């Protein structure tokens, strides 16, 4: 844990995010009142954030980003490259990274977290040449992402994920994949494989009950069901992160793994379609410093100390093949 009060900050806001345009002026006013020297930039293309961070890196102490998980993900390569600490203003729809780090949804409180200057080093996931904070997945989640338009998210908020999930689940079909992990080659027939780095994804679902974003491990689950209605009894476990207790679900812990499919399948990283199979996953420990509430910094550390060995393979499955 480090504590350094930042002064010069690059504030980046995605004006297309759920609350970005609405709260932009208030965010600037609050941060200015808290004593920040702000360089402010807004864009409708979160991909521009990488170039802006590199452009101003030598003139700032930190980067503050207002937006959702997709916006934060777009900035991740430049944040890793410049080693600048990240402040998060959760202005998106799901805000799963903010949820993982216990960053308040209230704008003033989120600004105060950055102003207090307490940072924690967190892990970053990588799949092929793409980074992710929360989860990278293929199968059902890709169909959900394709159903989610910006208009739907603005209208329904986090409930948009449930609406899209129902539509995608109805049309879902199992596919075959090979998973190379912990010295084993597993063949699975599944509707979804998710690989988590943090704890939360999809608007508050939990990839594993004991996952933390600094435990130096990846948590994989594979939903090995044949019919859409078999998903219904799994929903409470998906919310609680207790899929390891369910039949027709395979759970694995690892630091690296590979997924192969007969044809390339799209992969969703933090809500954006970014790469395809074959896919190599790994965890990059303590790769980025993020401003967190002081109490959360110590709880993350405690959670990590209690987590399982990252090389372990905790598998439960009742395959339907």
C-alpha cells in the first residue's frame, strides 16, 4: 500500500458513457475544489484515451477516468506502459472494476478516494495481445455483448444485461473447446467459458467467491449444459461466485492457460469483443496501481493472503457429452 497525494491529473471522460455527459461538469468542479491541477479531455471514442495518456504522461501524476469497464479497458495498455496510477469515477453501466475495488458509485466520494492518495497494486489479465481487468470470456457472453447497444444500456442501465442474457440464452448452442491448463488437456462441450482476473463482471456477477484482483491467479469456469433451462438453477451460484458447488460446471484456478476451438471464436474482454481463439491467457501480477479506499487496500491484501495456491486445479464437472 502506498499513500501519495496526487496534484496534477489528466481527467478523461467518455461522453458516451451512461453518466459521463450528465456528470462531467460536476466532476470537474469537485476535483478542482479538492485541489487538483486538471488537464481535461473528453471524447466519444475511448480508444483515443491511449494516445492522450501517452501524450501527457510527463506532465501529470495520475490519470482519472470517468466511464465504465469498456472505457477503462481501452486505456489499460497506456496505463501499463506509463506506470501512472489510475483513479476511477464509475460513470458507466456495470462498473464492475469499481465494484471489485469498493469504489463508491457516488461521484463526490469517488473523487475523494483519488484525493486521499491511497493506491494498491492490482493484477491484470492478458489474453493474446489484449489486457483485461475483470473477465475474458467466449460463448454466451459474446452473444450478450452483441445484443447490447449503447441505446439499450442508457435506457435500462444494468438491467440491460439481464434482458440481453435472456435473448442470448434462448439461442445458445454448446460448442466444443480444448483447455490446456496445469499440465492437462481437457475437452469440454460448453455454452460459455469465462476466465476471471478480478471478482465481478456482467453487472455484479461474481466469477469466484474468493477471487480478488491481487491474488495472482485466474479463475476459470465452463458452463457445460445442453439446454437453456439448465442455466436457471445456476443463476444464484453465478451471482455468489459459488459455481464450484454446481454440477455441469467446471471450475479451475491457474496462472496461465490456453483455449482452442475448431473455428475461431470471438472473445469478450471487459465487455468489448477484442480477440479470438486460439487464445493464451495469463495473469500479470501487481501490474498497475489504482486509487482505492483506505479500508479496501487492507482488505484486498488480507483476501490475497487467504487465497488458494494459484497453481491448484479445483475442478468439478458432470459433463453431458
